[in-house]
C-alpha cells in the first residue's frame, strides 16, 4: 500500500466550502477531498437557518451590504464584502441547480404546476428574516438547511468521476517548495514558495500519507471545539488555521469569536435553536420575572445582531443564576411552528419540551470564528497555490461580528471563485516550469563571465506575477510570547510517548478555561490567568518528555521530488493525540493574546476593562511563524500597553 498519492487539486475539508469548490472546478482536473471524520461531521451539515442573499424584488445588494457592515461594527473589508454579497443571487441559484430542496413560498406552491424534479428558481423560494437583517432575505430548507444542502452536494460529488473523497483522513501539515526550483536562481535566501500538498494521517489504517498536488484548498472549518459549549462538531479545533500559519500565512482577528445567542441549555447539548425562530416572532424572557428584556436593550429587540443579544442573555444568566433564559414561540400557531421548524420541534419533543406550548431554555454557545487565515474574495492566501474558504478563512466579510446566514453564502461564493481562479494559476505555473529552461542558458552565460541576473529577474518576476497575496488596511500586529512552548509543535516519532500528562483532562480543562476567561466578556485579569494556565500546560507537556520540538523558525517543505513521510509528525493515534493537544494550546495562546492586546470593545470582542470603541477600527494581524513579532509573556503582562506596531497597508 503506497503512502504517496498524487492529485491535481487537494481540498482539505468536505463541508460546503470544500464541495462547492470541488463541484465547480473543471472536470478535467483530478480532485481529492479530505474529510477528517465521516462526511456529515462538519459545521455545514448542522447549519439550520439558511443562506442570506438579496433575492426579493424589494431587497438589494446595497441593503444587504449595509446590514452586514452594521453587524460587523466597523471591521468589515468593504471591497470583499461587496464582491461576496454581490454574488449571492448566483450562488443560491447554483445550489438550486445542484438539487437543494429549498422551502418554497406558499404562493409558488399554489400556482406552480411544474414537476417536482424541475430546478427551483430563486423567485420560488420562501425567505425568512434573522437578526440584523432589515428584511426577509434568508433562503432555507425547512429548519435543516445545512443537512439538505450537504446531502445534495454529497450526492453530486460522490458520483463525479474526477472527485475522490477520503473520509477519516486528517491533514497534519501543508507542504511547500520553492516556486523556482533551481538553486542557481537563489538570491539572498529569498524565494517565492508555493503549496504542493499535505502530510495526512489516515485514521482507518493508522498511517501517515503524503499527498502531492498542484494546488491546495483549505476548507477545514473553524475552532469552536476549543470551548466547552459549542455548536460545531468535535473536529473543529482550528487545525487549518495552524497549518496555514506554520506554512507562512498571516492570521487576522482571532479574538472575534461569535457566540450564538440561543443554544439549547439542556445538559451538555450542542443543539442550536435557530435564529429563524426569533425572525418569525420568537421572544426572549427572564424565567424569574417574565420580563421581555430585549425591549430595554435594543430597538431591534430579539432581532438585534448576535453579539448584542448574546451579551444581553449572558447578563440575564449572570443575574438569575439559572444558566438559561426562555425563548418562547407558543404565541405562534402550532401548525405554523410544526411546518416551518420540523427538526427543532421533533428534537425538543423527544427531550420533553413541546415548543408550541412550552418555553425553550436557551443560553449562548460558541458558534463561529470571524477571524482566520488572511484571504481575498477569490480565496487567495499569502502562499501561492494555497486557497482558503469558509470558516477557516478571513475575507473581512464578517468584521467583528458575523451577520446571520452570511457564512453559508461565503462558502459557496468564495468556493466558486476559487474554482474560477485555480485553473488560471495552474496554467501560469506550467508556463513557469517551462521557462525554467532558462537556467541552463544562465549557467552557460555564467561560464562565459556574463551576468545572468537578467534571466533570473525575468523568471522571478513571472513567479511574482503568478500570485497576488491579499492586502489589508489599518492593521495592528499581535505580539506573541517568545517561549518555546508558544511555537507550533511537531512530534518526534523516533521515541515512544510515555507521559503522566492526562491529554483528555487538559483538553477538557482548556475548553472550560476559554469559556470562562475568553467568553462573551473578557478582562485583562481573566486573559492573563488564561495565558499563564496555558503556558503551564505547555511546560508540563515539555517536562514530561513528550518530545515536542520547537518549529518557530521552520516552514514545512518538500524540497526533494520524492520526500519520505515526516518523522516529526504523528504516525500513530497515540502520537496524534499529543500533537493535537499541543497545537490547540498554541492556537489558544494566539487567540487569547489577540484579545489581550485589543484595548476596546467591538462586536464579538467585549472587554469589561475597555468597554468603549477605539476611534479607529484596526484588524489584528499575527504574522507567519517564521517572522512573527515575539516578546516575553512576562514583559507583556508587566506593561499591558506594550506598544503595538500599526500600519496603514500591508
């Protein structure tokens, strides 16, 4: 059984972003899609509300953009926001063409006699309203939009001859190599690198694989499972963010974690109570007083943006000590509730709650990362050949707080943009390879004592022109601890893992720590406590001889044409567990540091000690691992106002 796979395009993640890309790429390309677990274990599958787009005649892209900018609290990237939302109509129509059974409007059902197998049109769709939206613009498939969308796309992908889906295959590390492979053209150790595949762990056969590809699409999802209560499935621990950072990509706005206001507050449930319930008239009440508290918080009441509603609920819970508030829809007709929210109705009924007569206990739950790998609207990252889409990416669409149901739209639009851009990149890359024959000419010229820098710079310029990294305005750099534990670890597999460190115990404790100290509200004291505790766990891992190596100055590479499996990454399940924990601790450090160094409250980031908005909204940037700004944690603690470099344009 070979441990090397070759493919044209490697897509890491089988959610909506990954499959939208795969199905939109030319059928002439061989595509390999990795799923970390079973295909249904992705956030896209569990999305309830729907996909936001300006589909109604009375709506417009301009109004959708305006609502998004308001929710984003000054941190949305205007150009990317307009581009992505402007493609909303086409994105929803494309989903209709893939066979997604969107809920139709009542009027359409009555007058339309077309057969059931006919392709829906966007004008046929029933639209609902959600928090932060000024009108009805959310297309949905009952109250299980994600499941219906993913079922339709999985059928298409599994029947496509050019697409291979590998479930239970986890990407560990991205592989990069110099775009100009000839050593003769190396000048001052500066080289343009491109992504050429990934190291992958095959959970089925418990082995490591190398997958070579001409391009890689990162669609690995978010990081919600770093928190105790989260809507995301257990595979969402931010590993895609860490792989990209290690490979050389910038990260942005990791401190902006969105908490969905209404997760089911029953035991350890991760079930969401869709925002669409509030869009259709659901109300929030204090269980003790019966007061409809949102009326006193915001003129939009229950339909205010998520950060406002989540903070209001959290304050109520802090006061009442019950751990929940009530969401009530019992004033709506029972038949309407059962018809529009069948999944939620049946799920709650099985738990002993009849939502047509009883209030629903709800509390905020970690739901979405508004930050991620810096990416443009076409999915381009800082590394040539590496695209990113979905929750792992930061396009600037969501700003400081995501507008409800914009996430599914972004997955489809950016995924399809990647599919349009990627073939052109491959053509340029092939042209560059052909022109590398100039190296031979350059060597001949060198022997003749003639300079060959012109040949080099011509080739180098072609490499530069192949890929345009995203640009950001108004940024501030996050200073990271310089201790070796803060860097991204890899595992030395040449020694067996023997440790008295309880991996499960630390993982559970990390979730509790981030929930308590990096939750809906934060303070310097809480964040300092979290940083010290994380550092202790990292030191404990190091002390107990888990053989983690410091890779802060290393970029994963494949300089040879036939590399062997990486001995520094896990090759067994036991090694993988410690590798995953160390990576989660490193990511947690970056998230908390980002929050610690933002001295204001904005959107999903609320500082009790800095409750006001800063005059200028700045995007937090973490530079790639090889050139991140480092400082000692103790220095940062001693002077919280440690000067952070600010740039207008990078």
